[in-house]
């Protein structure tokens, strides 16, 4: 099943936007529309990841540290309010990872890098996703539903915490958390 490796992240982005727009008075796009838009965004992350060489990945992994649980929990609560606090209290994703487990995760990423690149290379491009959405008379741009580029970046940063499973959002966070020029 080729969709399995990509499944999850796009729904996490959609749920993140739902959470952060829940206090809005205006009607917000449906989950399927948000997920379609997020699929294109996630495809872009796969493309970016697939372009990294093993050497670049090794350098990035060497320069990234285990996330600070306290700072991450504070950030979640800041961007998602009470829902962020609830997510943080459930210790999803990296919030409860030990430094040893984080080091093991980084080693696992490097060990399986060729396989990760193969999977990432199989994911359709962002443009292909947009074309398919347009062919189905769907919306393909976050701007069309009132999601700014900043909100897209915030979703990429925080949405991985919504579901307790490792997705490309987590991988992206590990590889790019120490890079100020993501």
C-alpha cells in the first residue's frame, strides 16, 4: 500500500488548522478540503527530504538535540490553547522521549536513509497533487481557505504532536530543527 507511508501527516495539518481556527466566527473549510491542501504541502516536505544526501542527513542529525519537553509543551499550549495543553499532558510524540531513545531514533534514520529516500521519491509532487485536486474541482491552495503561509509553517512545526505516531512531520522536525534556513 503506497499511501501508508504518507498517511497521517496531512490529517494532522488539517486537524491543527481546525483547532487553531475553532474560535473563528466564519465557516471553515471541511476536513477533506483541508486534507487535500495539506497533502500537497506534505508532498513538498517529502520532496525536500528526498533531496538530502546521506552526508547532509548525518550532519543534520549530529547537530540536532532531543527536544526540550517543557519548551515544547509551552509552545503547544501557546499555539493551540487548551487543546495544546491536553495534547501535551498526553505526552505525545517527542514530549516523553529520552535522550537515549532520541539518539537511537537518529541512528535508525541514518541506517534506513536509502529506504526513506525511496519512499519519499514515490510520493507524488506538490504540483501533481494540485493538478489532481483541480481536476476534481477541488481547492489546492491554503490561501483559498484563509490559511496564511505563516499558519502553514506553524502547522508543520506543531501538528506532529496531534497524533502519537511517527510521520514525515516528525522526520522533518528532526532533520530541520537546528536549521534556521529551513
